[in-house]
């Protein structure tokens, strides 16, 4: 008799987005004439950079000609041209990563979810509250115990390092989804020290690093040198270059990173991940890898930074609005998210914003208990919609 | 302390391809002037069909324009246009599948590997011997017990249904990699009956279905109607349309398929897989999905069938050679693989073929104990190389 992985029965229903969808449909069915501004899901709206499109079209042509056709990639880890481009990108902000430490993936979500495969069920996973739901869900699916680090208004939504529990795997995300909070070097250093002391591994989600413009803030956990002993970094071109529908990311595992068996023997994490990927993954399309490579050329960086600049101007329009209203928020600087205090239960505010002002956002409660009373809006919309939404928000929240 | 998933320590080193690579290098280092014909790895050599290239280039252009840009796909299960195209393709050989039962993936390897995630460790996985190594490796990584069904010369390399053990998950592959054997409807029906009787789930790998030209042979397990109660089918465009480096496949889970918890309560497999994919996967690039859609248009089918015809002519040249030599083999008809009896240990024959005739194949022993004494060659090479290789094989094996 085929048996279900019972860990799946411990998952909460994904109420958040189902519930959001249901409430939107409920409203639009009754109000078909109202135009809704969507600032809920963290999806981008601006097109791919011209250099990326050109590189991919060239690669399509190569695939149509026998002499330049590409079949299986030898390693499935990503073509060297792209791994070198990623290494060069890191070099640009002062971090040295070897191309052999980089695994090209179809996105940060896949790798954040799959990385738990190589860790025993007998690990305690620490996740901040609030957090991106994938860390919790994939840990639960793999039978791990999940504990939470509170991130609250008092700490500026930086998660608090536990003093009396030892986590084995620690998920951190900066710039944070959903709170927009960004770690300082000093804050990360403390987590790195905690991880090294406990022989824990930090899974560092840097999917929003490209939004950091303040040069004093770290864009990678590997800006902290000792992090090579305790961290895996997962990043993506989804937000950096609008690849949400183009699918390309990368995971960095330092060669010296180790984990342990029950007898305390150590094993190389990079080698075990390579074995996992070798058996369960066959790489990213050649065409997409050529597009990703183009992102890291000087022209590609220029073009994608213009788009990031566009979103960050949206973020500025949004933070100016909340500043003017005197409402507390995090994010909006070095982050495409604005996370603000809505002074009522998040779902109640959701309904109010939808029905009174036809704006969809994401209730903070959907990211964990500490998110209740808070609300997330994204800067990924168009300029027109952002301006119009802020006009409506002002009407709603002006005292 | 972060702990390794100890199941990984039970994996065998992937000797097969490492060892092949090592022996080739050893030979070419000493004989740099010899030109080697590679018939080892099952990778294709012919370019993508023109309609596929055009569809992808058009999609690249769409991604560069705001009005037609595509971000996240709502479901991550694949665009409806592609799921409908796959359903239409199945219709073409008489099988009805709903688009809602289809999950678009980045390839059969990922899904074959990841599908074990949703099954409890307490399942016995049955794998034929010989078999594609991913079934065994991914089952072991997930802590499952693996048992084997012998497939030998005596049965024409059809795996023998166990009479005294109950498997919970059964991996079947037809046309088979590596043996080229193809199930008849009667053979599959027996496995389906066995699976239904034992409430087991069959994972049916149909990656090579497009090579079946004999209309009496089933191209899908769902040609057997009752299979909807017990089977998942995994397929791919890798061999159908030369997508080994373009990455697109699909998995079919009938709505009525169920599995069970420890108390015998039933759960819907499709829903649980959707939950897994929802948390750990974000879909296939829009550009690639448009390319895949083009495969299933009348012009796409015509163009890709021409390429399959080219490979099958290679297969014919190969089977003619082995017929002429009076050497026993399976495959070569309705399959791109020729699996022949080499009358000595597989690795010994590997060395002989490499050093005396500069041809690389795959030793059958690498696929399981029943593979020893057998050898796999692929029809995916160019015509010139195939003809030349067969000339050399004749020289080597003529009595």
C-alpha cells in the first residue's frame, strides 16, 4: 500500500494567497466596474532588459543549428560562462567566490525548498517570525522541527538571536521579505558567530540584494568573512533583472562548509548538494543561462539598474506617503517592500483597503503571528498605479 | 549542530559515468590523435525544430515589451496553453487526460527524483534491474527500501512481477532505458492489476514514447484504462523534440489517484503533489513553454518526427549490423537504444571497444547486476558516426 509522507499532513493550508484570491473575487463579483490596484504579490511589471532579450534570441538561433546546438550540460551546475559571470558580480562588491562554489538553479524558491533534502530530519530549523512561508513549509515537509525567532517593531523587525535554544539550520533573509528590514554587518556578524558556535548552517536568502544602494549594508552574507564556515547563500535574478517568469537563480556553497553525522564525523556540504542535484536536476535551459549571463555584462547591469531605479522611485513615493501620514513602517529604502503598521488586525485592514480604496496588499498575519497588525505593499507596480494607490491611501489614513 | 541526511551515506558513488570519463581520458591522453565516436550518453545531436526556435524567439520579444511581459505564472503548474497542447497530443493516440491533471516541469529527471518527496519513507520501492539510476538514488536519498524486479534475457528484459513481495511504489520505464525493451499492453495490464491489488502506485517513465512507431504498442500507461487508479506518468520533450538542453517535461497524475496514511485514510495524490510544487517550484520559463507548445502543433509534430525518423534510421543501421553479426539484442525498434550481449563482462568489453575501435558505449553493469554481459549503444549520434561506428563494430565482432 502506497503511503503518504505524513509530514505533509502537518502543513497548514496555504490560507494566505487562497484567502486573498477569494476575497478579491468576492469583491469584484459584486463590483465589476471598480478597477483594483494590485500591490500584493511580489511580482515585477517591467519588461526584461534589451541585452537580455537579444542574448536569449541569439541562443535560440544557436539551438536551431547543428554546429551550435546544446544538449545536456555536463555538470547540471550551470555553464562556466554564467558561474564566472556571477563570481564577477560578487567581485564587484568585494566578495570572492569561486565559480566551483556556484550552482545555477531555476530560482531561489526551488533551492530554498530543496536544500532541506540534504539535512537530516533531526535538525531544528530556526525561522524568523514573520517570514517567507517557503522556509517553514519545506522544513515541515521534510519532517524538521521548526522554532521561531521573533522579529518585532521593537527590534526594527530584525530577528532576535535565541539565547537558550540551539538551532541547527537558520533561515535568514535580507533585505527581508516581507518586512523590508535590512541587516547591518554587525547584525549578521552576530548570527554568524552564533552559527559557528553551534556548528549550525545559515541559509541566507539574498534574493533582494540588488535593491541595496547604501554601500555600508552587506549585499551578501559572505561580506562577513567567517560566514564561509557556516553559510549557504541563495539568490535569484527574479527581482534583480525581472526574471520571475524567466526563472534563473544561484546558490553558493563555500568549499569549506561542513555538516555532521550522528557520530560527529564531518561531511562536505558542497559535495552532497552536488550529488543531490546530479540525481534530481538537469540544469537550467541554455537559452536562459545566456540571458542571465547578459544581466552581468556592463550594459546588462546598466539596463537592469535602471529598472531597479524605477521600482525604488516607487518605493520612495510610498515611503514619502507614510512619512507624511506619520505611520510607522520598515523597508522602502534598500528594499522594494513597505511594511507598515495598520493599527488593526491585518485581515480587517485588508478588507478596508480593498473595499474602500480598491487596493490589494498582503496582510502581515499571513507571514506569522508577529506580522499581525502590519501590512505589506510592494513597489513593483507601475508608476501610475503607485501614485494613484498612494493618493487613495492618503485619503483613507489621513487623520 | 547541523546534521547530514544520513540516507545520502547509503548511496553508491556514481561510478558509472565517473568511471567512463576516467577511462576515456586515460585513453585519449595516450592516444591524442585517435578520433572517438561517442555512443554512450543518451544525448541528442540534432538541432531544435525551426517552429520551436521561432516560437521561443517570439516569446523572447514578448518578454522585452511591457504589455506582453510575463512574470510569475499563477499556478506554477504550467500555462494552460501548454497543458492543453499536451492533452491534445495524448488525444492523438487515444488517451484522454484533463489539462488539470498535467504538471509542466523542467524535465523527467527532476520529477522522477522529486516525486518520492510526497511518499512516506515506509514505502517499499520496486525498481527493475537493470534500470535508470535516478529511481534507485532518489528512493535511497528519501530513506526508502528498494527491492528489485529482475529483467533478463529470458524475459526479453521485461521485469518479472514479484509473487511474494508487495511493493508500494513501482518504477516502470517503456521504451526502456537502458534495454530498449517496450511493454505490450498485456504486460502493462499485469503490472496495473498487481498495483491495484496491492494499492501501490506505479511511476511510469514514458520519456521515450515518441520512438514507438508500432501502433499496437502503448505510448502511455493510460492506454490501459484502469491505470488511472494506480499510475503517475512522467514524460519529457528531451528525446521527443531534442530538449535535453532546453528543459521541459510533464507529469500526469489522474484526479482519482489516492494514497494512504498509517490508519488507512486516503489522500488525493494530485493535491499533495500540487502542494509540494507550490512550495518548492515556480514553474518553467515562459519562453520554454512557448517552445514546447510549438512542438505539439501540426508543423511541430511534422518537424520533430523527421528528427526522430533520422535517429530511428540510425537505429535501423545498428540493428541491421547486429542481425548480420548474429548477436542477440533488444531495442533498436520503437526505441533509440540498442542493448546487446557482449559475451564478456561489460567493463571488459567497454575497454576493448574503446581501445581497439575508439567507440564509447555504456557498460550494462552500470545499470544493475542483470546488466553485466550486456552493453548499450545509442542511436542519437550523427548518420556519419553511426555508419562508421557500425563498420568498426563489424570488424571487431565478425566471427
